[in-house]
C-alpha cells in the first residue's frame, strides 16, 4: 500500500505520520521518500552568495529587496488593471 501526502517541513524538522484507520495494527515496514517542489526564491537567491560577498549586502537584505520589488510590481499591476 502506498500513502502519499504533501507536507510542510517545520522549523524543528519533525514530521508526525498518521495512517488511515483501515491500516491494520502491528509491525510494518515503512519507507519515506522526500521529493521537493520547485526551488523557492530563497533557494535561488542562495546561488547569489558569491556575488553578494564583499559587497556589504546579506542574503536576508537581498531577500528583503526582492520582496519590496515584488510589492512594487504588484502595486503597479493593480493600478494598471484599474485603468
């Protein structure tokens, strides 16, 4: 039997597995396969570490700048849609 479920891995890196009630109790062999979704912006930004090094900008500041840019783009798109 295969059970699939999409999960968020929390900061403490602990997962709790719940199985359906129709699964019998007793010993069972379990296998866990993690397949990650497309890289997040943070993952992509990590590749810029070498570029950012020595330029006085941290990865966190870079990410903040990306969020600010995205907010500005969204605001511009909303204004254009209203016209």
